[in-house]
C-alpha cells in the first residue's frame, strides 16, 4: 500500500442512528487498494453496521461513502463493486458446493461455459476441488468457510467485506486459516475489509487496523504502531497487555518528562515530544515485555520499583509474573522461560526490583 495512491474506499463523516442510539458516530476512514484493513472493537461498537453500510445493506443517517472517488452512498448492493462474506457463511443447504459458488454468477447471467470455468478457478483457489459435489452439511466448519470465501470471490469483486471470517472455527484452525487468508488476499490483490473483535487476529492479518469504540474511531494504524504507539489508554489496553500507571507531571526537560505516581515512591521518566504542564494528570503505559528484573533498586532512581511476586502464569515460551507493590498496585512483566532457566528462576513471594527504559514506555493524555 502506498498512501500516495487514491483511496479505493472513502468513508466520510458517516453516522448511523437506530432511534437515539448512535451505532456509528461520525466515522471517516480512507482505505487503499490492496489493503487488508480490519475494523476492530468490542461487541456492539458498530463494526458490523459500518460493514453493512459499505455493502449497501444499511443506509447512513448522514455522511457519504465513495469508491474510487465515486459516491455510492445511495447505490443498491448489487451495483457496488463489493461482495460480502457473512459470519454465518449463509450457504444454501440444498445446493452443492459448486452450485453455491455459481449462484451469484448465474444471477448475473454469466454464460454456462464461463461460469463453469470460474467455479473451477474458485474451487482451485481455495483448494476444495474434491468437494465440488458435496452439500454444505457434508462439510467441516473449515471447508464451509472455504466455500463461503470462494462464493464471495467468484464475481471478482474489487473489495471483499468479511464479517468475522474465522469466528466459527476452532483456535488451531483459525490460526492456520489466518495465514491462508492473508496469502490469498496478497495473491489476488483484492482489498479486504474485515470485521473482527479478536485483536490477535487483527494484528496477525492486517496491513492497518481501525480500532472502534462506541461507534467512533479511536485509532487507525499499522498493527506494530498500534501496539508500540497507542494514542490513548483505551487503545493501549485493548491491544495486548499493558501496565497503566496514573501519574502527575513534575517537570519536563526538552523531551524527557519526570513524573510522580501514588503507586510507588520513585519517579517515573518518559519521553514525550509535546509540551506538558506541571501537575497535569496523565497515564504512563509500560508493556510487560519491556520490564526487566535487576538485582536491587537504587533509592530515588527513575523507573525502578520494588515488589513481591504474587502470581506466575506459565505459557510455555514465556511466563507472566504479577508483582504487588507496597501500595497494593499490581504490575505485570513477562520473561522468556529460556532466559529464566539461564538466570536464577523466579518464584512466588520473591522480592524483585523491576526496571524499564524511559524510551520503553509511553505517556498518554487520555
Ligand atoms: P458484534 O461484535 O457483537 O457483532 P458490532 O461491533 O458489530 O458488535 P453492531 O452490530 O454494528 O456492533 O451494533 C452496534 C450497535 O447498534 C449495537 O448497540 C446494536 O445493538 C445496535 N444495532 C445494530 N443493528 C441494529 C438495528 N437494526 N436496530 C437497532 N439497533 C441496532
């Protein structure tokens, strides 16, 4: 994706009201050709409503939707260069796999020979040639998902909308299918717009993610930026695990900010480019993997805290440690289990000193 390109989809100040509820509230987004773009957010935040407006199944209460610079807000679904794969797959139970895939092509009156060739192409694309004659009830969940995908791609849409495409699959199959879906999208070069509430899934698959909350866009960024540079506590907390420390600005020396917190006595230090006001209440966010254990804490040193290990969760490759500070506040850190073996293993009730670099944490204003 190049941001110098023209967006393929422009959502301009789109709002959708159901009575007094703002399901989507003044959302503006630009999506570029060939992107794997995810709409991510908790249940009820308006992801599906936004997707349905793109498909044409819902009409915005206000705002416009453009595709390739053309206003399609009032176009019916079948006139849009878009197709949608539904969460439930919505396969026709009485039709064979091949007939399910051919359905939209038949409606478009595509000649039989061309249609058969297209169905064959789609069966090959998602690797289910051998299942062409089966009915949906004779398929596994993963196979049904492939049929739904093949059907949604059969018309060669410019844009494919996918509502929780992996939601019905078990964890193992979901992880495997994530890579297949990205691979397929890259090969076809079609713009995918995907709804998901699963942040790991969004992080694995997407070129960019729009994080939504209560109908509004919180942050739009590439997965790595969303993780490394959350723009607010909601974003920070939604993506992965993070320690959030309420703090008060003490001073700022160029970009280096010194803060105090009620959670512990030592000062906090963090880099922040924008000018801040003394006594301002902010949040300092530190990812668990940025925290290291050191031999002992130095009195008055910044970003060093002492506590007691109260919980250890073993996850195979890493362990998560919950450390309780004297104030009662808990902080989490992770350590690779290989590293833990090489060093002295940590155990429950151990007193530890934790530290992190000023450039390994983020200052958040809201
Ligand atoms: P989920 O992940 O649970 O599917 P979502 O983020 O996709 O949630 P939406 O389905 O878009 O959320 O719903 C957003 C809000 O709009 C919710 O509060 C929902 O109850 C409401 N809503 C959606 N469709 C309608 C409708 N047709 N009539 C009234 N309210 C609706």
